[in-house]
């Protein structure tokens, strides 16, 4: 499988690294020697120096033999142009483009249908906004991912110290929580290590617990776990850039009391013109005076999404120290990820991570519908359809040759969410939610693919 | 300022007005009530004077396509054109012997053109029908605007059209419905014509004859208020006619651009329009409150009567029409206070209604709230908005300027009227009724009284106020600013 990646920035870098680990043929195109060298040093990929929008370079990269074409430079125009050329040179290639400008994303259909026939437009800003909104929708959760068109959720929570689940073995969970509620523990994070648990594992104090459930049971399960968080209503957004603006717009309704802090006068004018209810404030997010003036201590959530991650982290810490209930910070640099939790910031959103998540789902072989990385990149949760000719159909779950460190979490069968036991038989068209550590992803993919390719 | 050019255009306007006298002339001939001669003579004088001015002041330099009408010239043409219309429009009354004094003729004529509806006629029914028709027709012409009419029909006005249009249809933010100003004017007149035709037919179903239907339609659609009866619409004593007129008064009080969009099938635009929503809400709330009070007070025996008379009066005053089916001076004090507030507000911007306009009142309130908001959030960056559109600062300061001038001139006019010996309530009410283009006020100029008894000086001042109100202050008052005349 040949993958061409235009742009060796943060997204290009990480995605090429991931794919190289999975033994895919990866070609990276960029104009910067520096960026290419960095990639070539860390992973086994081919690099070509040149503009991604040049047909000559694309031919050189072998676009005619490529299966997937990713355009992830920082320029929307180059990405779109590169996809258009790729489409002309090889119409069958799957084309993915990162596009952020609203002037383009508002007309997605023009880009995906006619013209460039881009398979998927990825807008990291939009993904970030969606993930923040998801966080707000489940107060108390640390991370939320959706499957089966939003019917099933993978939720990460920090259990409170007095939760009655602490100390219990996972196979006892049903008795403790009650039989009606469908819940499967997908992973535990203990001391920074991710564990894909078996029935014998015990939940310990301080564990970060990931579980999968039907969205309809979500609220009841949160109560059972002992998490009673107030719904988020009062929000302060720091940074009125693309993401801040989109977020404020999404919260522009009667339910939320939103404040949007931005330090550029011109931008403030623009924001105030285009927003109805949110209060646009001009000032610096590290200015205690303005934070106090706007009752930072009463905020349910402070969301720092400026383009500068250091500012984001510092403003969140300041807000927290002044009494804000929870904080979300936007980080671009993966290097900061391990820092976030220890220093006391509650949530992280990362546009690049979001972009990578979306890209991954198109790259996965077999009929994998979506996949997300959890806990940084330690594991991936996949959603796959068991097609009629798939080798897994008709087998009992315990007979599936999944590797260790890989768990079938649940099925979606019609409208129902089925929590599998060892004897449950996979039926055609079941949607499976599977969690796996990163190293095992290729093996999982193999199990899921059709018979012809099966060993 | 090119005086020749200004007079040239005014000449054309006057000639146009003269031509419209053909309609009352027709009625005069039809009824044979002796008005054909005075109206025909007035028509002749007006057309000839206008035509001569048009021909005599023809300035070959200015008529060239390349010469553009300036903002100042536009204002001068509109303001002076309106006064000229008033004088020539008063000719039929003078020649027809309706009034003896010049001031009464001009007052009645400009009260018509400015859609005020204040009258100095004591016995309306004794006036021959040809003249009554002219009286009501002035409403209809002035309602949508004599300049807008000229723009629609006179091709040579196209060049400076926008200047003229802005001067006559000021509003906080003029809409241009079509790329060309001539087409915009034409469109507005077509909408106006359509509603007028519908109302006329509906009134005829209610038992009015064609003459009465037309005259009352003119009074309604222009939010004027001249009736053909001494007791106004009350003399027909029909709930059906009351409600038809109520509905069309409200229609006339709404921005005609919205009507145009509505007729093109864009119903949502109307519902979502912030000004319309406030206007509609105000009507509903005021009707509800006043109905409760007049019913509780026992002014009317049944609830349905209370609603009928209340809704007519509220619509009539709020849209500044000025028709009457009841004497609201007999109602409880609080209801009069509400109606007084309505007199200040008036119709929507871009409607034929007068007053300060709902849009301006909204902007004033919004901006005041903005000041409070800034006290609470000193660092907030915020804008005054109408719906989703940001209102620019220069528009806001324009509205504040308008508000101050409007109130200031109102007080000044009331002061002059009072100094002629009129009592203070009446002076104030008369000035308000004229500057707001309403018609009846309270006190000595209430719905059952008229303006005939006022001293001449008071009438001149009030006549001037009517034009001030109709052209929304700036266009007229600018003529009195020395800076305007400097070269």
C-alpha cells in the first residue's frame, strides 16, 4: 500500500511515522529540507523535495500507483490544488485534504463532489471544537470518543476516591453496577501505563478508567461510578482565533454564558460583530485583573485555544489558581502532552491529534469505519463492520484470533448495543468496537480483512 | 449649489403634481359639483408654472449626463419641492372657496402631502366631493413620496436619483431593492398600488361606495387620516370596515421593502425582521392592556367592542394614521399615556408612517443598554445589532442627533404655539401631532376637535412641523444651517 503525504509538518510527521511502523510504503513531499531530514531520520519513508502542488513532483512520487493521497500542508490552497492534480493523474486514489478556511469548508460539497472529488476534507479546527463540545456534554469525563454515529461512546473518567468500584475485579462489575446497564471497561491507565484489562484485573485508586457504553445509559453509569459533576454552563474561551470563534459560535445560545477573551482589537471587533450572545472581551489572558473582573472563580470551564500553547497552559494554570472549576488547553506540540495532567490542567485538545485520528480511519484497511487514538497514542479504538464474507462472521468471540492486548468491547446490532461474552457469535453486519494497543493494530487489521487476504 | 438646476427639477416636480390633479378633476366632472372649474384652473396654473420653471431654468451644462447631482442639491430640491407642492396643492382649496385664508389652504394641503391628517376643515361633509378627493389624494401621493413617484416616472431624474431618494426616504438605513434607483422607486409604488387596490375592493364589500373606499384607502395606505365624514370612520359604524382599515393601517406601518419581499414569497424575512417583530409585539401588547382598562372602566359593554375600538385606535395612533372611531380622551388616563407613547414611536422605517420610527426607538434603547453593559464589563468589545447586522457608529450618532433635533424642535414648536395663547397641553399635543404626522392629538386638538381655531401663526408653525416630520428633520432643517449656503 502506497501512501503519499504532502507536507512534513507536525501532522505529516506523525502520520508518516505511524504508517511506516505499520509497514506501509510512505512517500513524503515537502519544500523544506529541514522537515524532510527530520522525518527521514526517525522513520523508514521516502522523501521528495518539492512543491506538493507540482504535477511533476506528484508523478515522481508515483501518484499513479498510490492508494492514498494526503495533503496536510499548512496552506489550504496548496492542499486543494495538490488534490486536484492527484485526481487528474490518478482518479482512483483516495484523496484527503486538510482545509481550515471557512470560505472553503462552508462549501465542502463543491470540493468533495465535483471538481477535485476529494474523498474527505479534514478540518482540525472543527474536530477540536467538536471534541470540546463532547467534553462539555459529559461533565466529569476526561476524554470522550464516539462510535456508531454517536450511539456508542468511549468515555475516560477519573474515579473519585470513594467510588465503590475501587478494589473490585472487572468480572464482578456487572453485579456492582446492575445488569441493565451495558458497560465494558476498555482500558485502565495506571501510573501513565495503559492496560487493556482482562476480567481478573482490579480497579485501583487513582486509575483513569476508559469504558464503553450506549449513549442512552451514559448519565446513569456516570452516577453509578460516583461522578456527580455539575453541567457546564459558564464558559470562558481564551483566544478568539479560528477555534475560539467556532467554539463561541457553537455556544451562542441561551443555555451557555460564554465569554471570549482576545487581545487584538481588530479581531475583537470582528468577533463581536459575528457573535450574538457571547461577551467579547479585549485583554490579555494572563492579566489577573480582567480574569477577576469577569468572575473567573464562577466559571465552569475555561478553554484556552490561542495559537500559542505556552500562553494556553499558563492561562489555564492561572485560571485554575483563581478558582475556575475545570480547564481545557489546546496543545500542538506532542512533547507537552505528558506534562498536562501532572501540572493540573484537566483536559487537552490537540488539532493535530484530531487530524491524525480522522486521517487514520481512511488509511485502515478492511472495513474499519473509524478509529481513534486514546491516551495520547498508546492505544487505538476501532470501529469495524463484520461483512458477510469476513472470516470472523459466525465465530464465537473467544475463537477470534485477536492478539493479546486487544479487546472486543461491544457490538452494535441494529439499534441495540450488545455487550459480548465469550460465547457470543458474530453476525453479519455487526459493528464491532475493538480496542488495541498500537503495536497490535496491523494484526487486528489482518483478522478483520477478507478471506482471500487472510493468512 | 446650482440654483438653476435646482429650480429646473422643482419645476418638473410641480408640473407632475399639477398633472395628478386630473384625477379630482375627473370626479368633479363626474359629480358636476362645481369643482371642475377651480380644480381645472389650479391644474392649469400648476402645470404651466411648473413647466415654465422647468423650461426657463434649463441649464445645458447641468443636464449633461456627466454632471452629478450633489448631496446638497438633492436636499434643497426635496425640501423646497415639498413646500412648493404644499403651496400649489392648496390652490384648489383656495380657488374652490373652501378656505378664505392662505394659511388654511397650505395647512390642509401639506397636512395631506405629509400624511399628517390634521384638518382645519370644520364641516367636512359640506365640501364638494371633487375637492375631498383631491384632499385624500394628496395623502396617497405624499405617503409613498412625491419624489419617489417622480423618480419612478421621470426618466431624467435617474442621474441624481439616489441623492433625492435619500433625502425623501431617509430612515436610519435606506434599502435599495433593485440595482437602479428608478426600479426601486417603481417597485415600491407597485407594492403600494397593489395594497391600495386590495383595500379599496375590501372596503367596497363592506358597503362603501367607490368614492369613499378610495378616499379611505388613500388615508389608510399613506397613514394619513383624512376622512370624507365629519366623524371620521366612526360614521360608517361597521365592525367589518373598522377591522379592514385596522389591518391595512398596520400593513402601511410596516417597511415596504419587507412587503416586497413578502410578495416575492419570502415570508421568513418578515417574521425574522427585528423591527417588524418589535412593531407587532408592541401592537399586540398595547391592544391587550388598553382593552383590559377600557373594559374594566366600563367604556364599552362587551369585550368584542372593547377589542374593536382599542385595536383601531392603537393601530391608528401607532402608525400615525389618525383615523378615529372612538374618542380616546374619554378613556382612562393610563390608556392615553400609552397612546401618547405610540405618538412618539410611529411606524417602521421605510413605511408610510411617521413618528420617530420603531427602528430608531429600538436603536436608542439598544444603545442605552450597551452603556449599562459596558459598566458591568468594562473590557467588553460590543456592538449594537439589529438582528444579526451590526449597526455602525455613524448610524447610531445619526439617530441620536435625530432624536435630539426631533425633541428640540417639538419643544420649540410647542413653545411658539403656546405663545399665541393656546393652552400648554394643546400646544404640546398639536406640535407632536404635526411633527409626528399623526393628525389628532389630545386636549384642544383631540380626535373630536380640529385645528381650525388655532391662530394663524400657530398654523404656519405647525405646517412647517409637518414637513419637518415627513422628511425626517435633516433634509428640511439643513436649509437653515448657514454652512449649507456657503460656497
